C-alpha cells in the first residue's frame, strides 16, 4: 500500500463501519436520540484567554499501536475535566483507533465539557449520529472531501445544531476550509497520507486564517515547549492526545498545558 492510500483506507473503513451501524437502528430512533440531546457550545469553549486545550482520548493509532490496554473513556473524561481541558476529543474510528460512538456516550456521562467526535466523516448520517451520542462537534477533514462535499457537510452540521473542526494540512486545504465557511480550522501537523509530522505548519498557515476563525494546532505536541510554540505561533487552542494518554498523571499534565 502506498502512503497516499492510507487516508483512503481509513475513510473506506469508516464508511463500512457506518453502514453496519446504520443497519442496526431505525431512522426514527436515531432522530429521537438526536432531539433528546442539547448540544454544548464547542466554539465558545475554545474562545478563552490563553491557550485552550482539547484533550483527546484514543485506544490505539495505526502508527503507534496500543496506547491504553485498559481503555476507559469515562475515567479519561473525568481526568481531562479535572485537569482543566476546554473540550474533549473522542476517537470513534474502530479499525484504526479502536473507537466507536459508544465511547462518546461513556465520556458524556462523565463530563459537562463539549465533546468532539473525531473520525473520518464523509456522510451526513455520521453528523446526526454524533449528536445522538452526545457530541457537540465533528471533525471534517479537507483531504477527504472536495469543496462541494465540505460545504454540504458544514450545512448539515449547522442544521444539526453542532459545530465542526475543519482539518487542513497545507495552504490549498486551508483556502478551501476558509472558502467553505469554517469557523474553526484545525492545522494537523501530521500528514494523514504519510503520518509524518511537521510542527512548523501552524506557523506557516496562521497568516492564511482570519482572526475571526479559531485555529487549533493538532498532532505532534509532546511537551510544554511544543504547546508554548503553538501559542506563540498564534494558535487559539491545541489538541493533545498521545501526550495525555502516555502521561503518568494526565490531570497534572493538563493543568500545566491549560495554564499557558
């Protein structure tokens, strides 16, 4: 498999898993669950003095393998909340990350923070499914969508009353995100086609993102110095996963990050 096929594989796996889940629930049952949940303000939670922190939970990754043998989303959500996270990101991609929508439900019971559903979303169904599980935002990856698809999914996001983190990795993707009307842009330092990391991306792409649009620096942030670098580059928030999942004391680690 070539490196450019990795993202395509992850998207295909997500679609396959979505179709399996969709077959198990009646549309009216899903709509009922969607209406029962009142979304929290994900965008507002990131607009704070200093650097906002989105704490991410994931059981494993395609490149690093297992991060948590005993993976408990509710316990992690409590720890991230106690540590001062502004929001929580929950991986729901099963094949690559060991996640599923039920992990959002488990985290939701344990926290009042906004929750981002992190997955390779390409279908409006997954947006409604996210809110039904208790998520307040979804990840939309520009590399996996063309401009008309991105616009269509952002419209669905708005109609469902939740938010979107629109993820980019280069200049052209950033322009697409802004043109599509993204309110929150995530600069992913990891190339999803090769999984190589470039922490300089936030510094390069910051000038392309209007001040009114929130910038979230994602991936490869492994130290307080890395987080400080993102703050100094003009990031409004950082998304941190592996650093927290590997930390002996994630609460203390988060407190230090949230104090920047």
